[in-house]
């Protein structure tokens, strides 16, 4: 049986996305609640972005590769990435910041967290943005 069909459009040499992008969390697998090692946002599909995180030698692109071991993490151990698409018109940077803040406030950050420092923002989320945040904070 084939896997799911993936369809996307290309226009004027660019990939056309119906979403504003993606927000994602990286979690250590099998370590309990304090498992979030990174929160990110991207216009790329999360699998493509994960590949860049792991393989790109530029530390500004290959952030997991560059930062996780320095934070005491071990890339030989299993990790899981959970991602949600942010609706067109959504503010993925705001969603990312709120996810990081809420996982931190909920005690879910790993001792090996290597993402940007969580910071509470005063902006209000739309209902769709709030749903993205809740889904990622609850992901296991």
C-alpha cells in the first residue's frame, strides 16, 4: 500500500504554500516530560528543515547539529519532531515564541534545551494560532 499522496504547487520558480509556514518542537524520546530540546519556525516543510538542522555545517542553519551536543545532548539518542502548519496569514514567529514560553512555564524544557531563550510576549494569538500552540505543547 502506498504512503500518503503529497501535492504542492510551483509558480514562477517558487514553491507555493497554502500555509504561512510551520512551527515545530524537537523532543528527546523516552525521557519523561522534560523533553523539549528545541522550538523552531520555518517556511520549509519540517522534514526538509530537520535535515538542515542535522546536516548543515553552518551553525546558523544546522542549529541542532551545532547546539545540542554543546548543551549536553546526544544525537545518537532518539528524538521526535512534532510540527503544525500555521494558517496563511498566521504569525509563525509569534506562535514559536508562545510555544517556547509555554513549554518552559510548564516545566517541559529538557536540561539539554538548545533553542532561543523563552520570552513572554504581550501579543494576543488568533484562535488558529492558539490551536497551534496548544497542539505543540501537548504533543508527546
